[in-house]
C-alpha cells in the first residue's frame, strides 16, 4: 500500500515551453504533497508544499510563478514548470505522508531536460 | 533550521561485510526519522521509519537506531550484498508541517 505514482518519468522540452508533472496517490488520500528538486550528485531540496484546496507553500528562493503547483483533489498534485530554461533541467520528485505511522512515500521522479 | 550530516560520504566494501552508516542532525525536536535508499536516476525507497519514542527498528538485514537527545541515527547493514549498492539517505521529520530534511547521503558500493 501507500503508492505514489509520478508521470512522466522523463521529459525533454524546448526552452520557453511549459511542462506539467503529475503526482497521484493511488491507495490513500493525500491532503498534503511535497515537491522536491535534486541536482546531480546532490541531495533533495524541498521546493514547495502542496495543499489540497488551497495555495501551495513555497520554500525560500523558489519562484512561485515559475513552478506552479495545483492540488486539485485529494489524490492529485501537479507541478508545472513554466517558460522552462536549461537551468531548470533537474530531477523532480514528489512525496506524500499517508499517515504519521507509515512515513513518507515517494514517487519515482521525473527527469526534466530543457534544450 | 535543521541540518543533517551523513558520514561517510562514500563507502566501497567487499561483499559480506557489515556496515555502519552515520547520520547526525542539529535539531532534536523531531517527530520521526526515515532512512531511504535511492538507486541512480530513481525515486526513493523507504527502508526504515523510527518514531521519536523508539530507539531502533529492524527490517531483515537492516537495523536503524535513534538517539534523539544527541541528534544521531545509525543504519547497520549486515552481510552486505552487491544489490545493496545505492545512495542511502537519512531524513528526520519535524518542525511546522512535519517536513523531511535530507542529508547529502552515503554512496555505497558493494563489490562482488
């Protein structure tokens, strides 16, 4: 149980275009989801907290207009990278916490390459 | 602000060895702590979850201990195998929103 499904696993887009990444909780309801970014050979950095039915909370230094987060239902959160640039190329990964007794579970990640 | 340090940064051992991976964190006011494994280009797999009230958790060849007051956790891997090769991440959860904070990880290579 407690599976988080993330799509797509890989995406290549042209500079200036937008890309949407989806994260779904398959067997539980997630009122909160978390979005992370990971650069090569570095650890995960929290970008934002996605809250169902309300605005996302962004970490310091993360551009909210560039990284649009929508948490439309209890099982779906999306991250849209708008006007992507090569420096946005990274590994993006989402997570959710089914319950405090279970711990966080993570999606499989999305490798974004902007050319 | 929580800061997490993992030592060693990298480790290369022959198959069969018992291993110790260390994690330290600066803010002891945590709710729980998770150890994860990450394979190259992949997501994170949860290995063990230790609640703040617990001292250790075991799963198969893995054992994780937690000393909350001193801000330390240790992951023991018994009888290592080549399939254990991965990056191991420690992440305490706490603060507003019970967020995870990650260490930089320990890159483990087990040679056959």
